[in-house]
């Protein structure tokens, strides 16, 4: 991760694992699974709620705290996974956005979106 705050968080998470002797568990396959599980927990917070119920939930202190906590869990595992895999998250995301701009040309896709259509274009 780039940026001082990002590096501080990465280093703090690295130290957190080292101090607990969890480094042996923090391997890519385990961290990827933990990330997916936390993403599912994030979905669970919003599960079976209507669009309106989600909006109302997110305006409550409890709802804000629940979503904030699960987003933090996802982010923590993502940052930790990037550290273990030696991936610069910001650079990877910027490169992916460059490819996404080519894959989803704004004028073409916005025209479809106005008609309520979203077409996912090949995987990746
Ligand atoms: Mg969680």
C-alpha cells in the first residue's frame, strides 16, 4: 500500500500477527478465505432487507456501527493479504481501473444503464 497511513496500517497488522505468532496462519489461502468470510458477514448485515430498509438501517447508530465494523474486517484482511502476497493495493487497483475503463466505455455503458441494463463483460 502506498501512502503513510496505508503503510502504518500494513505495519500495524504485520506486528499484530507477529506478536501473536499468527504469521504461520497468515498464508495467502487462509487470508483469502478469511477475506471472503468477512465479505459474507458484510452481506449478512444487509441480508433480506429491502432497499428502503437498508437506507433506514444505515441511518441508525447501530446500523452504522455494524456496517463499519464489517467493512473494517474486510479491509484488514485485504491489507494483510496484499502484504503477504507483496501486492501494492493502490497500484493494482489503479491498473485494474485502467482496464475497466477500456472494458466498459462510459458513453456506451451509460447509454445501456439509462435503459436499466447492465451487461457484465467477460471475467476478470
Ligand atoms: Mg466480521
